[in-house]
């Protein structure tokens, strides 16, 4: 009997099949299909032995206050996840749609939700409570949650393995850079600070998301320019970031190509993008007290040679320097710092599906 992992995106569905130990991937793929019922059906057609699926694991981005660990999905869990849709409008709706579709075609097996936010369940209160009225936290649960936790749960131990160090002894700044971007400070294997917050909108500049902006701008746009909440939400989540500044695309590759061709707004977009990442690394490094390892993961973090170089140029104050040739080789799960660098720098190919499969196994065996 095997474990099926489903990871819903805004217009695609990633899947993977694992053996019962959750250690060995049997197969994986991506279905480019915006209709999730159809996508789940296509996944099962791709699998040679769908009848052997014993359990299904689902990636869910936002678990709110209640879901501090992975859970078996039932009606009450789905209701609470639906209540969280407005906090992760780009992520939770696709996850719920895939859960519903998968339950219809696989009704007799358990389904398990694995949450990005669970990795941050033990953040210090000084890191998760915002400096607004304390009643916001007490009455409405307004707090920092953090995201990309499934990715970091894999990458931090993998960094320790590659460096032949005990994870408990390492201070790591991890950068997950893709269409969504975040950085997280990890001490002894535990997240102690992160850039994403109450929603995945806070923090770094992203593909189409703004990241952090002065909240006074939003008040000004509402009061003086008449923008509605819906218009602001659309602007911040879909029309900002690389897309908003370049005016071309939210795809890092397309913006980079345009910048190389001399497009001034594309160049500006990349300058802001790099500056936000570098500034976040510096801030998290100060929070940690020292940085032993800096790691890059995610589609952009793993593949953008020039980006890593530009980010690291501004981190010499930490004693960090890159090996140009190693960085250019772009080899996954490799160390790319120069020999004399005081900070080790790593490229790590994230394996979220592996983490989900193992979480599913824990839940179903407990």
C-alpha cells in the first residue's frame, strides 16, 4: 500500500507517490489543469496502481491558530480551513478544492492535511505578536504565522547533513525563493523568526505579491483615492512584486531576461527584489546573533546564479563570500561558499512531498 501526496497550486497540481515507509518516491509529476476535479482524475490515470493508495496527504498553506500539527481531515477540519480562506486567498482555496475532489474519487482512505504554518508553532511571542493593540491578538488571533514551513522542515536538516554538523548546533538563515518568497531564521532546528506573517503577503517582494508596504499607503489609497478593499487585495496579491514594478511578468526568468536586454523597469524590479532579500537576511542574522549557514531553495533560489551572487555581495559584513565557480555550477545540494568564508552557503533542492509523506505516515500510525 502506498502514500499519495497532492500539492495544489493556483493552476496546477503536483503529485507524488511514496512507498509505505515514506522514504522512497515511486513517481511524481505535475498536472497543468485549473479544474481540480479533472486534475485529480488525471493524477489517478497517471498512476499504474491507484487501487493500492492507502492514504492521501495534502499540503495546506494556512492552518491558523488551531492546526499546530498535521491532522486527519474530517468535516470539522474542512469547515475551519474554509474559514481561513481569506488569510491565504492564493493557496487555501486550491487546497480545499483538491481535498474535496480527492475525497470523491478516494472516499475510503484517510486524507491528511499537512500545514506550512505548523513549522512556526513555537515561535517566541516577541516574534509572533504584532505591535498593534494587544486586543487584536487576544480577541481576533491577529499574529504572525509564517509560511514555507514544509520546505524549511526539509532544508534545515539537509543543510546539517551536507555540512556534517549537528542541527542543534547550527544557526541557519533559509531563503525559499519562488513565486512566493520568504526567509526564516532557524536556531537548533527551530524557527525563531520569519518574514511572512499573518498572511503570506508580508515580507519579501514576490512574483505578483508586494511583500511588506507602509500600512499608511493602504489607508491613504482608501481614504483619498477611493480604492475598495477588493481593489487593494487584487493589487497587493496579483499586480505587485516583480509584475507590478517591471510591468511585464511575475516570472523571475522573464524579468531577468528583460533586464539583461536593457529594460529599465525590469532592472529596477530586480534591484528591489535583491535588496529586500539581502535586508531580510541581515535582519535575521542579527536576531540569531551569528549565521553559520545561509541556504537558498525554491525554484528561484535553486536556479538563479546571478541572484545568489548579487544577494551575497552585500553580506560581506557577516564574513560571507561565494566561490564564483561553485555558484555558477548550480549543482543542487551543494556548498558554494569560498573556503575562507565564515558563513557556509548552500543550494538545497527542497523536497516538500517527502516531508508531507512522512507527516502522513506519523498521523496514520499514531
